C-alpha cells in the first residue's frame, strides 16, 4: 500500500479552516442547527446509476495537484449563525488507478459566534484509496480551540459481494460491517465525472469517508449542471492545461444514511473539471454558507499506468 502521512499536511496558515472530506467545522463548534435548504433538482432529471457508469469510471484519469482555497462568510441566517468567518483549505492529491490515490488535507476555520469568543478548529486528514476501490485507509485529527484532539484511524475493505468492512483503531478498536453499494471518496468523484460525461444530471449513491467517529455512511444526491462555457476568474486556473477543459457545476447534498426525506447535514457546491480539480467552493451548513476561492494551484506529475 502507498504511504500516507499527516506530516504532509501544510503548516498552520494565517487564515483559518474548513474542508471537503469532513466539512465539520460548524458541527464540531456547535454553531449549525437544522441544515436548511437542500439543493434544487434540475428540470428533466436524467438519473445515473453506478452500474450504468462502471465502464466509464474505470477509464477516468484524475490530475495530481496541490490547491489552496481561502474561505469567507458568504451568507448567514438565524440567531445561531456566526457573524464572521474566515479560513483556509489546503488540499494535496496524487496517484493513479495503478498505484492508488493519496490525499492530504487540512482545514483551518475561525468562526465568530453571535455571542461569545471566536472559535478556531483545525482538521487534518490523510487517506489512501486503492485505485480499483477495494480498500480505503484513513487518519483524521480535529481540534477545536484548546479541547483535546479527536482522532479517527482505520481501514475499510470491500469483501465478497461488495460488502464493506471497517477495522477501526481510533477512537476505539472496533470492527464494523457497513453493507454493500457504498463508494469511497475518490470513487465518488469519478462516478460524478462519469455521470457528467454521459450527460446525466443526477447521481444518488451511498458514501463512506471515515469521518465522524468512523462509523458513518452518507446518503448523497449529486446534481450536475450543463458544462460551463465562460472562463474561470481565478488566476491559478488560468493555465494552458485547464484553458479548454470542460467543467460542470456540481452540488452534493449529504444526508444521514436512510434519511433522505429530511434536510441534508450539509451541501457542497463547486465547479468540477473533468480531471477532478475543483474551484468556486460553496459550503452550505444551513445556518451559514462559506465561499472558498482558489488562491493557489500546482499540477503534479503522475507516473504512467502500466496496467
């Protein structure tokens, strides 16, 4: 298995945090209540299924890259929403179908509640995902102000008949049987891209990413818009490699498993390039929305796949 380490996460940035895999700053800080509006579905929905996309998923290449996003408060509603927020996401992704995918992620967030002192949370994650979706290893650490660090450490494996088993080391030693029809995070992105390329505009799948206490499965609904034909505004994405590359507006709503009739826990929106790079993040926690603007992007070499 490829090596993965929290040591590769960036050092503390001058701005503070939020993230893509465990978008939990608001939840960890006790600022978010019921999540509010779910994403509206498109007219004339074309429903994709994992089975219909499998052949395309296996051929999708993802770009190895490092990206940084600065966060700001876009919208706040209600008495429990923060009056100010700022942060930074640092995201490092590399790998291939042959070698698997390594991701190091850090999210720092500073939120000012309507009452009381500013709250600061700091979340690291490091993951390795097998290129064929057979296994997923993860380590996550989260601190809020001076509270003790929350840690999650474990490994999920897809066994016979597609059933996913999890062996947790932290927060406590435990073995879990999660069932089947579950995707891991990089798999999920590849299925979204496959649906977009097939002209589909909605995808519903269950996802396991090791977040919370390592025992949580999310029901997800993804809405995919038509390809965007206007130039991106951020300087980091104005590079030859992305100049003529397709990108789609994507909105993913995350629900507790089996509770898609309720409001989502949170909703993530972004523009998704066909090589897996994302820009224009919107993190919707219901009571408030954070915007993430890309401030840095570096493409990394990906060794050719010999398979």
